[in-house]
């Protein structure tokens, strides 16, 4: 059975990308931009945070 876990470095990258996507989502929403951009940035941010929430972190040792 494969081990599905995130390394700390990969989790950090996912977290930073999720923050950036969330920031872009907020900017598009505030500027009343295109709806498709809201969906893209919102889904990407939510997917990243859900991944961090539900996939365990690999702890060395």
C-alpha cells in the first residue's frame, strides 16, 4: 500500500500557493472581476487547503 503523506517542504509550497491563490481570489472579488477567475482561484485555494487538512504530514524519524 503506498504511503500518502506530504513532506514538510511540499506542505510549505502548497500552503504558500494556497495563500497566493486566496489573495488573488480576494482581489478579483473586491474589484468585481470575471466570475470565471473567482472560480479558478477559489477552487485552487480550497483544494490546497483541503490537501493540507486531510493528507498527513510525513514526520522524519
